[in-house]
């Protein structure tokens, strides 16, 4: 839907292998459905070598499904408004890629290549490699498609990236909370009473605001969704207004988050 319903008619492209395929298709009149599968093949082979047969099979099926949809399924051209095309084209592309990643596959081999390059480089991270590749792609788009189309294509890429993050993390994005308090045991009981498991670390205070040095105390760690965080923090501060609370985003969790009253 993102490609055929929005981007192709306006000659906008996305980033990564999909963007390369769209750029080549636009300049050579080769079917996009063929290019997306063929250009991704080397990356699928690299994925098989590095990430296993299951990942390679899932990704091959996902990319083949995308190619078949492009070849045989008709989608209406939704709008000719360039801003709406860029934003919603990226929206649908991001949803598709995000769902594929949640299923253990990819629709674009860029991430595989970036992972391999970053492992062999001491100064390039995965995000750096992806950024450099997309700089090259969108620079080529300026030459072949024109400045305006290239700028709208960059907007499409950002919209897709945000949707990928949302689909992977979602509204249930988890937040980790670390609590340091003289009432550690009471806070532990409070959090477990709210249906969340906790981990208790044994620690000692430093030169804190309460003035105690090397005073033993429990350090409480728990994970909750971001929708639950305000209520948990409010209850903790109500119990101990001087509690030291640190929170950080958690990309993913496995196990240990069942909302059971007897879970410790």
C-alpha cells in the first residue's frame, strides 16, 4: 500500500535496498517487484551465514510476498498531494517493515549489511552505516529524480523510521525503574502489590542528601509499561518523598512480566 498506493505514482523513494530498487526501477524501467527480490538476495545470503537458516527463510518469504503483491495486486492511487504521499507512504512502509521485524524477518537487507560492516569496523556503528548508505541513496535521488522529489523522499524515510520504532516498541514500551530508599522493603511490597515483579539489590548509600555514608539499604528495580509509570512513581513518592528514582527506556523484555499478585 505504501509503495503502490502512494510513492510510485509521485516518483518518491524510501531508504535502504527498497530505495535502491525504486531508483533503479525508475531509471531503467525494470519491474520493481523483480528488483526488490533480486537486490535483496545477496543480503539474504549474508543473513543466512550470520543469523541462521530460520531468519533467512522468514526474510526470503517476506520479501517474496512483497514482490508478488507488487506484481499482481492492484492498489488505488490514493492522493496526488505530495506531503500526504510522503507521510502516509512512509507510514505504511514503516508498518510493514515493523511487523516483519517483530516476526523475526526483514523486508530490507540494509540492516544486515550495516550489522556486518559495523562488526568489522572499530568506529562505525550500525546506525552510522545505515545513515551513510542513505546519504548516498538520497544524493543519487537528487541527481536522477530532482531536488524536490529527493527532499520528499527523505521525509518518507523519516516517517517510515518512526513507524518502525512504534510498531516494534508500541504503546506498551517498557520502562525500567531503579529506586534507592531507606524504605526499600516497603516499596518492594508496594510494587508487588501493584502486580509487578521486582529485583532487589543489596547496596550501600554514599554521600547522599540524607547524609548517611555506607548505610546498607535495598535497591529496588522493576519494569513496567510507560502507561503505568506515573502511578508507580506517585505511590513511591507518597511513601518516601526523598526516594531517589531513576528510569530508563527498555527496548525489549522476555519473561517475568506477568501481572500476578504472587509474582516475585
